[in-house]
C-alpha cells in the first residue's frame, strides 16, 4: 500500500481510530495485525518473509541473554546474522552474484551457467533486516535487554509507517516507546498531520514533477546536449532528496499521529560543507547504522594499522552502503566514490582547518564556505549519475557528454514542468536555509495565530492538489 | 593511580592529538565537544592512550566509550 494511494486514505484514519480505542495491553497486537495487513496488501507471502526474520531475531536475542558463556552468545548472534544476511542476499543479490560468477568463469573458459531465480524482492526487506541486525548486535554487546513480549517485538519490525522504506529505526529508540502508555494528544495529531502535508508537498509537487523532466532526458541520453544532461543530473539530486525526505516526513508524521517519534533521516544535506558532513545529514538512519555496526568496529579492530585501518573501514562501510541500494555495480561505484573522497577529507582535515584559520576576512571566509558547499553538491550530483543511470555505460555516456561541453540548447520539455519543478526546488531550498540559519523570517508555515496557520496549511494542500503529480507512482526508495 | 592523575595525563594526549593547547577534558567531554574529534583522531587517541599507559582495550570497551570519563575510569580499572 502506498502512502499516496486511495487505499491508504481509508486505511490510515481507520487504524488511528482503532489504535486509540484499543486498550493498551492489546494495542501492539492490533498494530502488528494492521501492519501485516498493510504489507499483505502488496503480497501475502511478503508477510511470511518478515515473520520468519522476526521470529529468528526474537529468539536469538533471548538465547544470547540466556547463554552464560561467551561461546553460546557468539553462536546465537552468528546464527541470526547468517539468516538475516542470507535471506536478504537470496532475494536481493542471488541473480547479481550468479551473473558475476558466470561472467568470471566464462573468462576462465569454464561454462558454469548458474541459473537465475525468479523471485520478487519482498517490500522493505533491506530496511527491516538492518533493524533486526542492529537489535541483535545491541543485545549481544549488552547495551540493551532482549525483548520478551512478542507482540511488542512484532510491532518494532512490522510498524507500518516505517515498514517499506524506513527510517531504519534503532531498537533502543523505538522499543521503550512501545512500553510507555500513549494517550490521545492533540499536539501529536496536529504536528503529525503537518509533517505529512509537508512530506506530500515534497513528493507530489517537487519530486514527481522533476521526475517527468529527468526521465525524459535520461530516457534518451544520446539526443540531449551537455547542458541538458547536466541540468537533469542536478535536478535528479533534488528529486531523490525531495522523494526520500518527503517519504520520511510522511512516515514520521503518520507515526507521530499515533504518538510515536521516529528518528530524523535528513538534516538539510545539500547545505553540507564536505562529503563527510553530507553523510551525517543524508539518510541518517542508514549512515549512522553503518557507522555503529560496520565502520567503528572495523576501525577499532584495525587501529594499529593507522590510516590504512581507516581506509579499510571507509571502503567496507561504503561498499555496504552502496550495494545496500541494489544489486548493481553502479551502486557499488556510487559507494566507493564516497569512500575515496571521505578518506581524502579525513587525511586533510587538519591542514584544511589550518587553512580556514588563516582566512580572516569574513567575505573570503564566506566565499570559501559557499564554494566548498557547491563543490560538495556537485560531487554528490556526479555520484548520483551512477545511482540513476540504469547501466555503467549509460552513466559514462552522460558524464562524457557533460564533460565535452558541446554546444546545444537546453531542453525544456513542457514549460510548465520545468517552471513548476524549479519553483518547487526554490521553495524547498528557502525552507531549508531558514531552518539551518534562521536568516530571514520566511515562516511560511508558522504564525502565532492558529487561523493564519490553518489558512497557510490549507493553501499548501491546495497547491498539492492543484500542481501535485498524482500519477507519479511509487517512492524511489521502495525498490530498495 | 588516582583518577585525577589519569585525567591529567589523558588531557596531555588530547592536546597532542588534537593540536590544541587549551583543551580541558572533563568526565562528560565527548566527540561533540571537541572540534576535530572524528573516527581518525579517535583511534589515534585510543592507541596513544594504550601506548602511554601500557594497557590494551577490548573491542567492546572501545565501542562502549560514551565520554572521556568512561575511558579514564576504565584505564584506572586496568591499571589495577
């Protein structure tokens, strides 16, 4: 079921009413059942996959806690990790691995011919397996207790607002919320709905409008000029941001209406001054997960290697982040580009800091900041070409055509699409700048008078209804 | 060794690693408080502390450090 679908319009209010009517001790069963229904709406067998992940992780955490020796604990963790990663790999990476092995053996003159599996990727599997893995590692480390209440644990992984595309919520943040009693609260409903409206604006008005332009260009690379391909690539960076952060706002808003606080996933990433900073602001639930469970343990273990240990940690971490997005070398490259730049930034951090200290004039300092910000954005735009282009050859063709600076006119497509897309971006960027710096009292959605706020939100809803794209389809991150 | 003495010696290591002479660490000092405290300097600092006090931290111990106080107390335990 999609957030931007008619079914969800019926499902969501029904669940909220039921949620508040159900007594506390039955609530988690009710939420689990309605979340299973939400998923079964896509396919019934997807529910079986998530239920098996839930049961294994539920039991392994309890086993870890019960086993007195270090050995038993390790085995329980290993068993759950093998199942989590194994199931994810089976559904997501089997055909990719088969293709690569077949090609490799072809090169060696052997005909291996591993056949393809015809399986459909279960919705949300990349998100809930990572949550399950994080939970088990925390229990293994002893930083949290295993959850014994099954309906409660079911709710942690099944909770429908974050089921399909996250946030990859931490058990230590989410489980305590399930233990507390939630009562009907006007403020939660109010702020939750506002967050949802803002999310729908980003998705339907900004992202899906840009999508029309980007697809027209990326679907026909050979026909377009350097400037058009460059514009489409910049627009895609904004599209994916508006799409995914819009989704996250809706997910967080839906959860908040029911009294839950899901973690922030984005903190104005395009204002970052470096690629490392970008990753602390972009898809935070994934990047902080990778930081805690991959990067830090590797670097701590390889600390005697010095810089090489850090390089090793950065490469493995961004390899996982890259391939997490999908079974393709383009995603691996997308990740490795980040790794190289972040390693460079780590190595040069001190010298860059010394350089910044030497800049005394505020004007020069400001110029320096803005240029590093733009450079960071351009790097992200460049790496996202590999994210969007269907094949490596397509990505290379786009980049080489952009790099030739060949003359040609800018393709506008439908003028309204181009104008609406850019207007949406300008609005979004202004809102971000305001939140980051509080520079000007843009305050579009805030006002001390409730009536004014209500009018403003009504206007936003009207804008969504009038210029939103309603046949834009699903959110980009649903495919992961 | 007294905890205060450990803090004093760790403080010197911090000054050296972060190249800031005016750093004063307290029990609650964490990565948020010191400019330049990232994964690289963190590990440089841990290895410098291990070398200085001639101790070795377990992986789990390093990952559980929340602030300078956690580390100094663990150093004290390890020194016996």
